[in-house]
């Protein structure tokens, strides 16, 4: 989706996902995490920018800003809270320009790829 104001309902995606946000402006990107309709949930959203990272657990209402440059890519990962691998992902995100809401953004969300465990690394040092 593209526009001045994007609303992402994670509950409709129904699984952990990654969203790519591209700002078409320079300034503050406003991200609002809203709690959904259910009373219990097992997810969190983490926003990654060049200058700042922030994590919001579902069930909370949080407003935060992130300084972005034109065409910066912001990554938002939504995942289950530690120790959970099922349940409601009842979290909603509002994303827009903080100043006057005139800057467009583009948001694409999709399923996170399956994560393979990192193979164990063996370090062998040269004899001295």
C-alpha cells in the first residue's frame, strides 16, 4: 500500500511477518502501536531504522517517531513473544509522516522467511 496514512492490522496477516516501509519524504516517521480487540496476545513489533530501534509488545498503546531521509527503508518485524509460537497476533500499527501528514509512504508486508539455525562455527588458529 502507498499513501499518506497506512494502517497495518497484523491480526489479518495471522502470522509473524516483516513490513518494509519506504518514506517518500525527509522528516519524522510516526509509528503508533495500538492494542487490538482481544485481551491476550503473544506478539511484539520491532521497528528498525538507521538511527533507532524500538520494540512494542502487543496490548500496549505506544507512539514513537523515527528520523528518516527520503527513500529510507524502515523494517518492522512482527514476531511471537519469546517462548510462544502460536496465539493471537492482535496488534495494529499506524504509520505516517509526523509533521503535517503530507508525506507519502509505501508499506509492503509479508510472511517472514523460515529461519534456519546458524551452523556452529569452529575457529582454528594458526600455530605460533
